[in-house]
């Protein structure tokens, strides 16, 4: 209901009888519309063949008649799901973009969501493809001075392997950056390479890989940051850089979740064997992973048939941990009886469907998604699920190495965004055993899934952008 255009006139035209002259009002409007159309035709319509092909995809996917080369994707009806779908179509249909990893192109389009800028970046990719260091590296903003005189601010992908969690945050970071700063990001890159890693070693191997790439770029100083598992990977990369004599002035952890020590949970009385089994089986349970994945892609798990509430499921998991030897497998969920009979029946019904059907049912509940997804859309979402599953499998076994550098830790005011909250934490008490250097800790508004998205981000951004370029002498806590 927000008007797309507002016309200001010097005075209200009146008839001889002092009534509003509607004919003149209509004439004003018609003239304004024609003028606007002329300006669009002359200045904003696509200019090159590549721009026209990109604009055709936008129009088709957004179901609009035309798009200007400088129109912002989000202003003409786009959203986070549609932008991923459009990028998939671009990689599929635009020959010049076919060798570009779609996750990297997705981040580029999120930063400059206009036909003109996307076309320019595809052209640049074509011209400079031999100089691209790795498909997982995304160069968002380049310093205006040589790398050995610059600071690199680097974001590490979260659970789904993309930088989509940083969509809102990135624009703030770029706008706040100085001339001598580059903004970089890491996405999952090549799916086959990613999921071929030994699951338990995923974060360690990624940290080494990303650290090696950053080292080769030769920046004077590095500021690393990550949300969710991105924070854990950032610490591993920071350790690799420091071991090679490079300067990491800080690592920023934003709602970075790791497993809590058993003594800090409801399960302190359990044996280490049972507790470890509960961790591993819960994060190897496809039905539970699908529910959490649904939150990351804005799907509605209840509409897709996952009828158990998070609170009821949490009680059910606690029962399985304490009474069933810590086994939280799919079979254990389907075998529930007694007061948990309804939950067991629901999971049993879900298990009668293959995982492909369950995932497609989830995808169909995504806002603005059509029930019959195109093949490239299903492939994109299935890729994200595979990456997500790999990362959560690693969470079950990964313990961060003690880190002696400077760390900023941000935990959310609303703790426990999912039913895994009894096993994992993000606050200072959870992280303290691994922080052996200087650190600050603070709380931010929101919970895990929305703390760096608007409107919460606007309340948190001043804290997040308060980067430290030198090591702080004393520990500071503001819990």
C-alpha cells in the first residue's frame, strides 16, 4: 500500500465553482507517468545483451513486465528466497556465468542487487577468471592501497555454507569500512570437495584451507568474524594465520554455538559415554536436522508435517537421553510410546516418506515458493541441506583449540533458539575454557536465527562495528 511515486503540484487546480478540477488532476498524472516512462526508456533500461538476458530472468521470476538496469532487486518484489532462485537461473541460463559457483554469485548479487551491477560482475569474472584464487573466496570490497598495507575483514559462512546470514550485516560493514580495508567472505565453494571431508575434521580442515588462502593474499592485518559455525571456523583460520606469523587483531564470534561441557547441562549425572552418544545420535538424526534446516530457509515445518512443538520435542529428547541410554536415533523417535505416543506416531508417519519427499514438502512451505519447484531450485536447496548436515555432524565432535589471541564474543539475549539448546551454548561460560587470551563479551538483541537480521541488527550494529585493531591490555566483560 506504499505509493511507488508521489507527485507534488504547486496548488490544487479548481473549477470556476471552486471545486477540485479532476480533469486537470488527471492531466497532471498522465503527464507525470509519460515523463517517468520516457526517463525510464532513456536512462534505465538494459543497455547490453548481457543486461537484457539478466533482466529477462528477473522479470520471469518476479512476474513483472519490465525492470530497469538500476532497479534494486528488493525494491521490485525480490526477497532472500527469490534472489537465490534468480541466481540459480542465471548460472543455468547465462553462458558467461555457468562456471561461477552459484553461492559466490549469490553473495555478489546480494551486495549489488541491480541488473547493471550483476552484469558488470559477470563480465569481470569472465575477464579475470584465471586470477580468481578459489571458488570459496568472495571478494566483496577491495582496499585502495596494496594488500601489505591493508586490513582484511573476513566473514565465514554459517551452517548452510553461504553468506546469506550476513545479507543485512554486510552492507553496514562495507559502508563502515575504510579506504585501506578489504571485505572478504568464504562460502562452501565446491560441494563435492566440501562433503568429501571427514565430518569430524570439517572445521579444522576448513580453517586451514581458508587460512592458507588468506595468508597467500598477504594482508598486513586480519579481522575475522563468524556467526553460528562461522565463528568456530574463523577461530581455526585465525590460529593458522597466527602460527604462520601473521597479525590477527581480533576474532568476532556472533552467536557462535559449541557443545557445552557435560557438567553445565541437565545431564551432568550421565556417564561420558551416554552423553557422547546422545550428542552424536541427535545430530545424525535426519528428522531433527530437517526441522532445524527449515528455520534456516524460512520453511514452515508444521505445514510440512512436523507437528511436534519444540518444547514437547525437547522434553521427549530429555526422556530418551535419561531413560533410553542416550540414543536419539530416528528409530528411537518412531518407537516412542506412552505419554509420547503422539510424537512417535508423527515421526513414524514422516519416516514412511523418503527424505527427498520430506525435503520437497518443506521447500513447498517456503514463503513465495511455488509447490512445484524447478529442478535447479531443488538442487540448490538440497545442496544447502548436504552442507548443513556436514556442518552439524562436525558440531557433535568438534572442540575448539585453546586460542590465545583477542576475541570479541556476542551472545544473544534470547538463548536456546532450538531443541538442541540442552547440548549447546554460545555464552561466555560455554566459551571460557577455550579463550586463553584477551577477550570482551557482550549480549545482543534477538536470538540465534535473527540477531543479525533487521530489525534486531539495527539495535546491535554499533556493538558489532566496534572493531579492535590492536590487542586490548585487559579483559573486559559486560554480561
